[in-house]
C-alpha cells in the first residue's frame, strides 16, 4: 500500500514540477523566475525523498541535502544580485 | 499495518500540498500572492513527506537522521529566502495593493 501511495505522490510532485517550469518560462519579472527556481529545487528535494523511500537507497537522501544547500545559496545570491547589482563586493 | 496506513496518508498529504503550492504559483495574480503559495506548501509538503519517512524508519528500527537534517535545514532556510525575495522586490516596485 505504501508503494502505491509513494508512486501517486511521485506523480503529484512531477506534475508540480511541470507547473513550476511553466511559471519559470512565463514569469513576467525576474523575481518570479527566481521564485520558480527556488520552488523547483524544493520540489526536487521532495521528489528525491519519495524516490529514496520507494527504492530504499540511502544515497538519495544525501543528494536531497545537497540540493537543499545549493538551492538556498543560489536563491540568496540571486536576491542579492537583484538588490545590489552584484553578488560579492 | 497501522504504521503503513499512517505513512501512506502522510505521503499523500505531502504530495498534495506540493501540488497545491505549484498550482498557486501558476494561477495567483500578483507576485506577493505567488510568493505566499509555494513557501507554505514547501514547508508542509516536504514536512509531510519527511514525517512519513521518519515513521517508516522508526518502524524499521533505524533513526532516519538524514530526513530530519533535510527538514530542519528547509524549515530554517525557506522563510529566509522568501524574506530576501520580498525585500528585493519591494525595493524595486511599489508596495502591494497600490
């Protein structure tokens, strides 16, 4: 039963990622695109967690942790670029 | 059996919250409303999936520290990045509702 629920949830998260890509392509401002990228990384974390539970592989959780860290750092850097025009300096 | 039911419900709840967040990201009209939807949904969606993973690993007898670390990191960083985004937009644009 849990594997069926995991597969249904994987489908939901995949659909959510497709909708996020729609906003990433269409988004009227730069901030919308940054927000869509941030949401995309969070959806990828959810996808990797579900796949790790389904496949019983511990390696996928570490990949999810790495995506969490790089996603946050990239969002912070892009926001700083939007605020000041440069990232470092 | 009971553990499996609880884990399945949590997984489905997390997936549904993630989907609702992305639907809100596409359909809501303004940037600040669009900022609202995925931030809440990310916390609750990933939180539900992580809770299901914790239930599953507790039933298997292991601790599931990785899931806990991911959830902790996301719960700390999601509000920070949302605040940074709203600050960056407010600097450049009129405040919402005007």
